[in-house]
């Protein structure tokens, strides 16, 4: 029958997909059964393990994310534009005031200044607004059984189970990032187990529901990572025209006096105060972009999430929270990144042109990128990359807020 032949390939595909899904479920179930003995050796009781793993199903959608972390895949001018924008600065300054008492206590106890602690909070969860939506036990159990780095994620899985068993956490509703970081300042479970402290004195270490616990734990982390009280993380600097870029790099530390002798100055050209500190020069976008002289406290921030772009986001946000200026040197691009306010403006302009992208929330997802590609193509902008940059925003602004395209956007009737 023609109808049967027409749908036969689709039916075969669905059967193959169902078969693969069933096979993955069997592998996952066998893996969880095999991990039970290891969990018990790690101090998790059999009943506790069984209760926490009952009904778990794998989420293979986390596997591609192992190689797609934004700290390493996003241009730094886009990464910092999104994380150190006017909204995050204003919200962070409001948090400094709202939690001034707690932050003063934390700073006195751990030696880390309030602005740095709040900057970590702002970058990690936007001050508690975005904890992550992936069920933690599902993600960590999946990563313990599939993909690369299984031994690492098994350690994180067991650490989570121990925190649940001890009563610090409740399994119900526990969610975080795809890799298992969670709470206000996105601790990995093993870090939580080692570093988290009870900041509000209720006898539990709860970085999900307790802001004092989260702020104190973050300061404790930085202290344990070698934070030096009263010292700066670093500065934006001006390099001489003859500077040897081969000397740059976070690990290429030299005495500060050496950098001064080589002509490194503050960004305004004034001399850097001499000290016996060790420092390194960072050129995150190459010789034509901003340059930074960084000290030991930058390394402490870097240890939180081993990416220089991440550490620079926290470091520069902390400066802005103290009332400091934005970076002086422009990034070496003719299409700078957008903060969330500008991203929302871009989405409003896309909506006005008939693109069904959902609400203008400043979050650049697949639908927004597709709409940007359609507009880049219509306007003759290259490359057709779907990137939310200043060029597309200014091009749409120039047309006016309500202009409809002469042809329907790609994918629309």
C-alpha cells in the first residue's frame, strides 16, 4: 500500500530511536546498580542511595554541553558585555546595601571584601535569580554513566548524595547547571561538602535557601584559595609600544618592579606604586585589546571556575560595584557585545518585524538567533552568524521601531 511505504522510513526511524533509548536506559540502570557499592564505600547508606536514585532516568542532553562551555566558546567582549552590564551593576550595588550587615560580618571573618563576594554572586546566579533548571541528581547520574570524565562526575554525584543524607540538602526540587553546580553561588557538590559554612547559625549549610550561608561560603572559598586581605585583584594597564607580548600570560609572573621597569603604567599613564608583589600581564584579546596587570587575588577568583574570562568578569564587576569606571581600552572588534538592556531592545525590534521569538527578556536563545540571521540577510550584513552585536542593533534602530520587512522572515509563511 502506498501509504504504508510513504511512512515506512519514518516508522523505522522511530523504532530505531526507541530502541536506542531503551538500550541507554538499560545501560543507565546497570550503571546505577554498579555504583551502589561504590557509594556505600563513600559513606552513603544503602537505603539512602536507593531513595535518592529511585526513578532516575538519564538526560543525554547534558553530554554535548561538556564541550560547549561559554567561558571558552564566547568572544570575551560578548561574555563580559552580558555579565558586567548596567543592570547587574545596579542590582549588585542594591545587594551590597540590602545585605550590608551580613557582608560586614563575612568580610571581618574571612578577609574578603563585600564587593568581591557580591560580584561572585552576581556572575554565578544573577543574585539568586538563575540557579539553573536541570535536576541535579539526573544530570550528575547521567554524567557518571555516559560520556567522558565519568570518574569526576561520580565524585560529584556521591558528594550530592552525602549532602542529602546529612540533611544539608533536600533531594526534592534540587536543580542547578548541567554540570551540577547549584545554589546562590553555584558550588559544585564536592566544593559544597568541603567549603560551605553555616552563615546564619541554623545548624545547616544551605546555599540554596540561605543567602548568609551562600555569602559566607563564597568568602570562605576565596580565603581557602589564597585570598590576600586588602590587596587588589589587579588593574587595567597601559603597555609601552615595545612591549613583548610573549611575556604575557597568567602564569608568567614577575616581580612588580620588573613590569614597572618595562614601562607598564596605570591605564591613565600614571606610575604604578612599587611593591614586592608578583604579577602577570593578561592580554585576553591580544595585543590590540585591554591589558591587565593581575596579582594573587586574581588567581583566587580564577580557581572558582578555571577560565580567565570568568575571572575577569568577577574582577571587573567588583570594581564597578565599588564605583569604579568601565574599561578604558576598547575591545578589538567593530561589533561590540550587548548588555541585557540592549539585548532586550534588539528583541523588541525583532518582535516588531514579525519574528516569533517569545518575550523580550534579554536572553539570546535559538529563536532570537534565527531571527537575527533573517534580519542580517535582509539587511545585507555579514557574517550571517545570528550574533547579538551592536551592528544589527544599530541597523534595526536606524530603520525605526515598527518597520515591517518587505519579505517575511525565514521560516514564516
